[in-house]
C-alpha cells in the first residue's frame, strides 16, 4: 500500500505488519487519514502498528480512532510515548486499553494477527 500525507506515512508491509507513522499535530480536522489507513489495513487483514513517537499534539479525536481501531482489530502503539499523548491517555483512562510498546521493533514483535 502506498499512502502520501504530510502527517501520516505508511511503511511497506513486512511479515504482514503495516506500520503507520504519525508526525505532528492531530485533531478533529486532521485525523481522517489515520482512520482511512487503519481501516484499509484491517480490511486487507494485515496486523497494524501505529508509531506515535513523533506526535507533537493529539486530542481525543486521535485517541478515539486508535481505541476504535483496537476494538475492531488489535493494534499496537509504538513509542516512546510523547508527554502530551501520555497525559491524554491518563486523562481518559485509556492507557490500559491500548497496547503500547517502547519501540517500533518491539511493537512489531507484539502485534498479533487480526481476528477474522
């Protein structure tokens, strides 16, 4: 899959794992591409890892997309988790709902096949 967006980059699939790299700020007006690439990966039956290490700001819109995506088909977040995003996770009590790995390599290893 090829996807070109200034804040959302999709790495080539390796071992049926699609890595979605997020960079910059995400709010209600900019999360659409994230939802799109996660939904595409779920439809294609590949495991999903979302690299959040370069997220400089996120509101509940991004958190909602990640939680929804995880509930539909498991995904793993790759850190390190930026401080603002960590605060958002704590504020909404979502830290325990999402699997977060400290590195991209570990997130790839932790990802599991989607249920289907």
